[in-house]
């Protein structure tokens, strides 16, 4: 069978080789103990895979988002999980695009080498939900210091990060011309903050995602850690979100291919009623459908990544890629469990773990309804509902 040429074949091959050192039983043990995959993240960092988006001048490899999508897709196709570390790839984009020269020189080379972990991205709050303009975490400036008070929820990897990109209000919403004005981005040094105004509380979730709740009580952050201009933080955060959506879509493509690979192999191997279960069209067709859906979604992910790399306005494409890929991977997950019958539920097959992991992506980092709302209003010009 002639297969379409894969993009970045050498990078993909190197990622597959690295991932083969982290087989299913490694992830099963972590999942049981709710432990962070430090060894896996260290191996990816040392191999340079997490710094591909950082320009060469700052110690990275200066590649585009398309290369990063290939890396995350292969991680997920191998049965590993990039959710533990994908933020190290793109969260630095806020510093790179909007930080001062001094901030870039201070942080980017150390993020590229892995000396500094920038894994935490603090936006969501319990009372605001998806309506980010209603966040209440407030930073008031006194001289050269911001004093931060408030609360964040679902902040992943906060315990495994040296720095956090934090979105907070610096002007109350009611005093702003537009609801999206008056928010600012601070780079918080977690090593100094924890125990000095910042408390982290882990949240036990359906998947092993190292996510937490954060409480700020008079936390002091130097004003030198403000990224860009005060009050313009929402815009800075939005520009990074497209990259995040495309990269997460690539993880979904990897998950989908993982499920299709596993289901195909099992359907050929498992014999019931004297023949391979995969000989029955009732078993074949869902696998074929998953393949069709993942292939189509992968095309959209490639297009969105290409547009991002070319500097085009691809917000709608990033959203569409994330929605199609997360729905296709969820369909593939369900298909894979069904193909495996009872064995789909057994921990040692890794399918139930990946099933739980891939479900997240229809909710985070943005839920499907909000994507549909973006497409309806931005691409189709329909009236806004909120
Ligand atoms: C494991 C995990 C990790 C996460 N990591 C991070 C992180 O590192 N940093 C961070 O900042 N956040 C993180 N999040 C938060 C995540 O981005 C949010 O959960 C997500 O954006 C949805 O917001 P919400 O949970 O507040 O849902 P809500 O906004 O409360 O929405 C609930 C449901 O209602 C729907 N809905 C809401 N309003 C409308 C509307 N107007 N029309 C139609 N439907 C609507 C939504 O689509 C959704 O399905 C994480 C979440 C999880 C579960």
C-alpha cells in the first residue's frame, strides 16, 4: 500500500525512538500513583523537542508550529502523553512575542535549555469559566511591585513549573471601555511565590494531568515581570491560544492514530466464531470511519499550522482543527474500546487510559460550543449570543 509522505520524517522517527523507552507499563504506574512523568519530560527536554519553537538566537531550534505538531502527534501515537509538557513548547510565545528584550534574554535561553520550566498558564477562574473578561484575580501596583489576590482553577503543571504566565485584572471590568481591556500578564516565579502568598492545591481528576487550584493572598510580583503593556494582557493571551489549539489538535490526531493502529491489529488477531473479528464489516467499518475522520481532521491541523507559520490570521482554522481533531479522536477512542470488547477495559491494554485522556480535549483548552460560537460569529457573521 502506498502511504502519503509524512512531514518531518526524521523528527518523527527520533520521537518514536524516544517514546519506545516509555512503554505502557510506565504510564500505567504513573496513572495509578497520579505521578508526574518527570523522566519522560526530562528526556524530551534533553533531546531538544520542547524548545523547537524558540528562535536559534535564544538557544532553541527555531522551527515552526508544523514541526511541533509532528512531535506531539508522534508522542500521542506512541501511547505517551504530551499533556505533561506541551505548555513548555508554546507558553513562552507570550514572552517571545510581547516581552521586552531584557525579559527575552533573561528567560528564553534558560527555557530552551530546560533550566527553567515554563509549564504553567493561569487563566481559568472558578466564577468566570469561559467568560475570561470576568476574571477577578487582581494585581494592584504599589511602586515597583504588583500585589496579587484571587484564585485560579484547573492550572495544570503548576507544581512542576518554575514560572507561570498569569492573566489578572489590573483595572476593574466596570471601569474599562471594553470588557477585554484592563487585564495584564505577569510572569510569576513559582519558586519564590509558593509559600509567600501563593498556595497550590492539587485537584484529583479522571486523568493524570497534574492540574491544580491556586490561591493568591497578597502575593508580591516585581513590576519588572509585567509582560508588554499593562491593560493589554487579554490580547497577548489570545495570540498564544491559537498555537495551543493547533498543538492540542495534533495530540488528538496522534491519539486517533494510536486507537486506529491498536484496533486494526486487534481486529486482525482476535478470532471469534472461527474467523478474525476484523472480517466482519460491523467491526471493520467503525475502524475505517475513524481512519477517514482522523485523516480529514489531520488535513485541517496541517492547514492551521501552515497558516500560523506564515503569519496569516488563522484563528478560525485553529479552532476548526481543534474541534474536528478532538471529535475524531473521541470517536476513535470509543471505536477502539468496542473493538477490544472486554479487553478494552483492562488497564494493561492502555486503551481505557487513552480513552480518558483524549476526552479532555473537547472541553479544554476550549470547549466545542465555544468553538462553534466563534465559527458562527467570525466566519459566518451570525449575531453574537453573548
Ligand atoms: C484537566 C484540565 C486541565 C486544564 N488546564 C488548564 C490550564 O492549565 N490553565 C487554564 O487556565 N485552564 C485550564 N483548564 C480549564 C479549561 O480551559 C476550562 O475547563 C475550559 O475552558 C472550560 O471552561 P469551564 O470549565 O469554566 O466551563 P464553563 O465555561 O463553565 O462551561 C461549561 C459548559 O457550558 C458550555 N457553555 C458555556 N457558555 C456557553 C454559551 N454561551 N453557549 C453555549 N455553551 C456554553 C461550555 O461549552 C461547557 O461545555 C483545564 C481544565 C481541565 C479539565
